[in-house]
C-alpha cells in the first residue's frame, strides 16, 4: 500500500472567514479613525489658543500659564483619589476573592459593581450637599492645628468643597474599576501557588503576599492606571463638588483650590465664545495627551513585569 | 527530628460527602510509606489531611485523630499553620514561587518562621537544603536566577529543597514524579532514599514499581464501591504487599486484575 500525500491546493477563502475578518478589521479601523478624528479636532481647534491672551484666558498671561494650574489640579486630584482608592480597592478585592465566605463575597461583588453604575451627577450631588458640609469641622480643626504642615492651610474652607472632598468623591468613583479588575486577577491565582505557600506554613496573609500579590502585580498596576484615567477625565462630579479658584496649592482644606481640566471645561464652555472656546479645547488636548502618556506608561510597566515573570 | 504518625478512625469529608472512611494506620518514623490505589480512592485526600491542607478547601473537614509524637494535630488548640510548618509537602506538579529566585524559593519557608535571618546563616541553609535535594551542583552558580527557569525535574527538587529547608518532622509527597520524565524521576527517587534517614516520608504514587522501589511500607486504598467512600484496605511491609498480600483486593490491584 502506498501512502498518498495530502493534496496540495491553494487555500480557498471561505465566505464566512472573509465576512468575519472584514467586520473585525473594520471595527478595529473605526476605533483608529475615531481616535485620529478626536486628535485632529483637538489640535485644529486648540492651536489658535496659542495666540490668546489676557481677556480670553481669565486673566492669565498666555495659554501655558492658563493651562499649567489646571494640569496641576487634574494630576493632584487624581493622585489624591488614587492614594485613597488603591489600598481600599485592593483590600475589598482581596476580601471578595480570598477572605469573605462565598455568599457574602458574591453580594459584596455585586454592590461594588453597582457603584460603577451610579451616574456621576449623583456623586456630584452627594459630594457637594452631603459630604462637603460634614467635612467642614475636620478641615477647620486641621486649619487651626496642623497648618504648619505644607498640606494644610490656616484659611480653611467654610463650605468643605475642597480638592480633598473632590478626591474622596473621585476615589469612590474609581473604586469599582480597580476593585473589579484586581478581584478577577486575584481569583485567577493558580491554586498550586497558593498551596505552595500554605503548605510551608504561611498564614492567609502570608499566602497572599507570597503567591497572590506577585502573580497579580502587573494586573494591579493596569487596574490602577485605568482608575487614574477615569479620575483625570471625570467631569461632572468634580465640577459640582469643587469650589475652584485656579490656584496652584497642595493645601487640602483651603478655601482656594486648583481646578481640573475637565471640570473647568464643563463650567466655562456654556458661556465661552471665540478664542475662549479654543483655549478650553487646548486644555482638552492637553488632557488627551496626558491620558495617552499615562496609558503608555501603564503598558510599559505591565509588559516589563510580564517579561520578568517569563524570564 | 523525624516522628511517627498515628491515625485513628479518620473520616474525611468534602462538605457532606464522606470521601475517606475509618482509616487506622501507624506510619513509622524515618522510613518511607507509600500510598497506592486507583484514582479517586482518597489517597491524596488522606495525605492532605495529615498536614491539615485538606481543610483549605471550602467545606472540607475531618473527624478522628491524627497524632504526631503524642501531639494531636486536630486538637482545637492546635494552629493549622504550626502543623504545616512541621509537616512539609511536595506537590504533584512543581510549584516554585514564580517571582522568586532559586535562593529565595529555598528560604521562603524560613522567612515565614523567622523573619530575621543572618546572611551567613541563610547561605548555609540554602547550600544544605539544595545539597539535600541533590540540586546544589546544578544551580550553585545561578542562585539569583528565577526558580521557574529550571527544568521540571529541577523545579521539583527545588520544591523538595524548599520543604526540607525548614527541617520538618515529616515530608508528604503527593505523586511527586507524575509530571517528570524518567531521568528526573530516578533523581527524585534517589533523593527519597537519602532523605529517609532524616525524615518520615509519606508518598502517594500511581506507579507501583515506584512504590516497590522506594518504600518500606505500603498502604493500599480502594473505594468500597461506586459512590461509596474510600477506605484503607491493607497496610503491610512493601515486600509482603507485592508478594503475598493479606487481601484479595490488594492482589487483584497489584497484579493488574483490578475490578
């Protein structure tokens, strides 16, 4: 019996394959086009603002001195929000994935996801009408007793609508994102790695440190970076909570606060005309670039961590 | 430091499901005891109940007594974490900590027990443990490299080194060679021969030649029937089990006429 070689023929393109590859590449292309469209729009409309001066820039000398405090406020508020949200989210995610009894963990998971579904206006209302007034006594105490620290001013806010209040609201808003991603990754820790730690006589916490965290490290970084993106871009809640005056200060309790790019656009856009619109769009372009850079950094960190794991 | 283990009337559950029933057994010190039996008969479950690893599965629990050197392992006052520090375990598939170097893997258990370790002492432990696991010569020049970079057989010996670094009283091995090629298997078996002078070893294996090669005593587990719990059929010196076993079921299993 002779063996017959499999017939060689040119790979026939099946209709299903063609349709499927067409739709998927089309979808991918649309994303690129949309992104390019946004970038082109922001650049085209933002560039004229380079010529703007004084009147069009709320008194700032030029576009750089107009944008810089906003960039500072955006980054500062987002950083504060992440400082609050990251440990909290990781704690909640660990509780759901490794500590709580399964039934409670499921309910807790749903509740956290529900936080993500609350519209940001609602957070804004809650922050400005409920949270801010209740923080006034703490702010004034800090103003009286801790103003020698660079983080506190003796001129404490009477309304409580400070950058720190905004950061707390932002923290609650990014909490579900960071928690959901971390939870997924914690739950995927290989059972074998966890048992390796337990069998050596690790307590639950030591097991988490030995097995879960090293495995989840890159995932936590990307979760936090996604949260950072959300915190920097969040508009309504900050616009409603923050009583901004466009200063550059690290004070957390002051009555004068830096504004953020997104909130500034939301508050001023309705009344803006001419070059003022271009100035606002220019700040939007800056936010777009910052978000991009943050995402690239996150990718770089994650892929470096993955490479080291694989090595 | 090696201890004998006395097991009496041990029932092992997963939730309401009784997986292993009524085990009575004495595992002698400084010798190798093999657990054999068909898949699903509860030998791994039994092994994991010896260092309280069984109960890390939600709903899993144990009734009965496991006594190591006069100390009851399941006494309410006994911390399972302490038990696991004294009874080491090696798993079916090698599981070094993926982000750690070879050296840190060996020291992982010690760092849990005793946070502050002088560098010279740590070096001694690393060398002694890796020597003990027959791995020293292969890795002594790359202790700082990741443990995951080793071959499967080397990784398994690294896991053994990690387990013996804390000088446990007992070493449990759950099919330690099932993911290894014959050469690595033979390396691990040689190692078991050397380790039994210092440790009490209990090994689960599907490979009856392996049981015959490495163990002094062999325990045969079997299911009482489909859907019924597993139980200990017979435990005897390995020579006797493989020549003239007491039970017909044992003989049927060993000679391949199983069923």
